[in-house]
């Protein structure tokens, strides 16, 4: 009903990392460029990217993961940040295709070190990505720290990317042995009002919009009520489209945006 009423070919504000809907705001592009450089050129060992809930960290790392496909850099995404350190080592052993992984931790660590050195010599460079890393267990963080010691005289044998909410920074600062290994610190800020407008227009164009759906005042209201957080922009915009379609409105105006925003309280 929504798509038919507004003349859209697909839903424009789904909260999924669909690459077609990536909006290249200045802050997103800077974060992406710096992260890519840190991983592929600087190879510093550990990248730290933070941002408030819904600011696009997952979209950013998904863009990085797609960029690394078909290159020597292999993204290994940790599926659950509350893994213990032991589970992390098992995960990495499987990802590194380590045959007959030892069960005893010291032997497993040594076998993994040698396996990563072999893969590095063959031109393969793993990138371990931990999303929602503010939830990481202390033992997982400690194992990641130790893994950044796997290196030769010129290069690290793997790179770690930690993404998380702002409290992740404080967790890392309180662990100097990890903090000193951080080669990139980047905070993904919310969108400003102009970028919210361009973000909404971009998503509508991708979804097939051929006419004005949100008035200028409505997009200003979206920026105000969402604080520029993309996920909140999506939620408010989607609700406004639904209610507007139910009411048979020709456009979404600021009153409707404020109405749906008030309903969320």
C-alpha cells in the first residue's frame, strides 16, 4: 500500500545495510577512507571506530567488507562479540583453515601464529572485524591484543577493526596495552540538517521516487526529531510514509513528521 500510494518501487527506509542505499555524507566518506587506508596501507594493527547507536557503523564496515572482496585482504567478521578468548581462537583457527587445531591453548596460539605467518608470506592478509565491540568480553579483548603481536620485522600478520558505541573508547583507554596499539580512532557523528535532507532524497531516488514526497519543512523536522541519527531518520520517515498513505495525503509535511515522532515517545 505504501509503495503504491507514493509511486515507489521499493521500501526506501529499511534499516538494513543495502549497498544501494549508502549515502556518502562527508563524515561517512572520511571514516571509510581513513579505515581503508589504515587497513590496506598503514597496516597499523588495530582500528577503532565509534558512534552512537544507529549512526551507520555497520553500513561503514559493510562497505569496507565489500571493498576487500577479491583482494588479498580477507575480512573475518566475529559473529558474536561476547565470545570468550578461547572461542575467538577457535574461530580464527577455522577461518585460517588451520588443520588439526590443537586443543591446548599454548599449542593452539603457536599453531595459529605459524599459520598466519604462512598465509602472510603467501600474500593473504586477514582483517578481523568485531562489531558491537563495546560488548566484547575482557578475555576476547585480551586475545585480540595478543594477536596484534603476530608480526615480522616489517608487517603485522593480521589487522583488527573494533566498532562500537562511544563507551568502547573508554574501555580501550582503560587498557593501555591495547590503547597503545590503536592506529586509527574515528568517531562517526550524526548527520547535520543539510545531510539529512540529502540522505532522504537519495534514498527516495533509489526507491524510484519521481516527485516530491517530503516537503522541505518535513525534512527539517526529520533532522530535528532524529538528531541526525540515520536509523532514527529511517524509522520516522517510514512511519510518516505509512500514516500519510493511510490518510491519502499527497505529500509528507512537517506536521505529520512531528505527529509520528510524538507517537514514539
